[in-house]
C-alpha cells in the first residue's frame, strides 16, 4: 500500500544488523598510515560480494572515524558517522552523533529530520515532533515535515492538532498524496465524512493505486449512506489488494537481504566519497566510489557518480566505460546515452590526436611542434591538463620560442599557477615584442598577479 510508506519507512529504519562490537575499537589514527581503511586487504580483495557484512560494517566505522580526523572542524563527517551507527542498528549512538553535529551547525534541517525519523521509528513520538518542528523552523517550506508531525500527533490521539498541521502542509504542497490521505483519516475520526471523502478522492487522483485511500473512501461513502458508490470503490480496492499481494510474493521470491544490506552500506562509501570530492581530494573520492561499487555491484547511482567524476576530471575514456556499464543496466537512461554520444566523439578525437602526435614525434623527434600541438589540443578541450603542461614544458625545452612559451603560459594558468603563467607569457612577449597578442596576454597575467 502506498500510504503506509511513511510509517513503514520509520519501522524499516530499524531492520539493520546490530554490531556494536565492530565500532568499539580504539581510535589510533596518529600511529596509522594516512589511509588505513583503503590500504588494507579490503582494497585488494577481488571477491567483494563474499565479504562478511560485519567486516564491511567495521570498515565503515573506521572510515567514519578517519573522516572526522581529516575534517575536525566540519559537522559533515559527524552526520555521516550517525548514519553509520544507524545502519548498524544502534539508534542511541546515531542520535548522539547527530546531536553533536547540531551543536556544530544548528541549521541542519536534514539532521533534525534524521533524529525525528529515528525517534518516530522507536515509538518516541513527542521527541520526533520536537525535532520535526525544529526542522520546520530552519526550512519552513520543506515538504512532508508537517505530514510527519501530523502522523505522530494522530498516533497520540491529538486529531485537531494533526488537522492543523496537514492543512498547512497542503497550503505548501497541494500535490501531497500523503497529506490528503492523512487528512482524510483525521476527518474520518472526527466524523466529518464529506471532508474525509474529498481528501481521499484527492489522494487517489495523485496516487491512483493507493489501496489505503480507496479503503478510506469506502468507509466515508458508507458513513454517508452512499452504498452503491462504496461498492464500486470496494471492487477497485479488492483488485488493488490482489495485485499488491502478487507483487509482494514476487518480491519475497527475489528479495536478497544481504544484497539490500550491501546497498545501504555502499551508500556510506558514496557519501564519504562526496565529502572528499567537495574538499578537492579526487583520488580518495574515486577510491571510495570504486569501493562502493565493489560492495554493491550494479548500483546505477554509484556508477553515475563515478562516471560524472571521470567526466569532470577530464578522463573521458574512463567516463565512457562507466556510462556504457550504466546503459547496459538502464538502456533508456537519457543522461547516460547523451554522455555516451559526446564522450565517444571526444575519445575518438583524443585517439586521433595522440596517434598524430606519435607519428610526428617519430618522424622528427627533436621538433617541438608536435609537443606544442598536442598540448594545445588538450588545453582547448580542457582535458588531461597536467599532461598538457608537461608537453608544453617539453616543447619549450626543445625550442624556447614565443609560440611554445605562450602555450606553456596557458598550460600553467589552466592549473592555477599564476606565477608560472606570468613568467612564461613575459618570456613570449620578450621574444616577440611586436606580437600584439603576446603583449596583451602578458599584460593580462600581469594584472592578475
């Protein structure tokens, strides 16, 4: 049933394997290598799907502590550590870390929501309401928060308060199927059957397969004496329930609890990779995304993030390979197919350019023009920038001319080396004092410095 998603979601948060012992190890980062969680056997193992879940959880706990060590002034790793504990079934520890994160940054509405959701899942409704209200103070227009509060209030029997929250929710988001469903339930309990019927009908328009909304509509119609209409809705409800039962049986046959757990664990590696990526630590981010893929093979979200990382760091061949993997899983993925077309052209161009470079270098190995030409290609395409600089430096070493120095200045600038760019363009301007382009380029870099 669609409508049960919110409440069931609260309860499902608790269905993780508790392994407190995995997280009890002493933090000894000062005596460890820089990346113990990446350099161990876990990185070298090829049979990733067979690694025990407990070992993956222990690795995640260590990763969380490493992140807190690397970013001591940020609440972001602390938030992630809370999710690690949550995934290990330790709600108390998860909430403890989230509270620490709120001390560092009280404006985290998502953290307030995490605390509230966890408290709701373990039946602490007042605490859940308190933190959802805090989330609303931070993000007044955020959808669903008031529906969550209303659900907790309804469980506590405070129907009038719940109705008020749901009406405000629908003012913000009139397309909330959950909001209409819950308001229909609340109106039923208040014996306001006409209003209840209207909200159940609105919920069905938004969520046509919502069996729970149909059940509420049947009840409202019967209370209003509309037996024929109630019977019509009952037939639809019966059909939806039968379909849901068959779907549940199919899911039960194919459900893999270990695979589902691995997907949850992989999400932690992905989030950690995003933290390092935001800090400009590309290599660590890449290794964590690869780790997530090994933990949960075929995860399309992780594949997409890794492909995007390769694309934005000028590694088109690797990006193309990941997008093709994704297309094999989701053939109709529009973004993926668009990138495959673009990157296929770029990879072909690179291959052709490098083939031409090798041919030119082989025919005239002491000439600088081949090095300069390939460096210009990379710079124009905004890719392989470190190699572009190395090629430009080689060109200058072979032949210290104005054209070679101007390309070297461009290459230095592409990597943020303003001083190097100034020095190279100054030399180009000195070598060709009547070249207006070189003079203007040098003046521009002089202004930047």
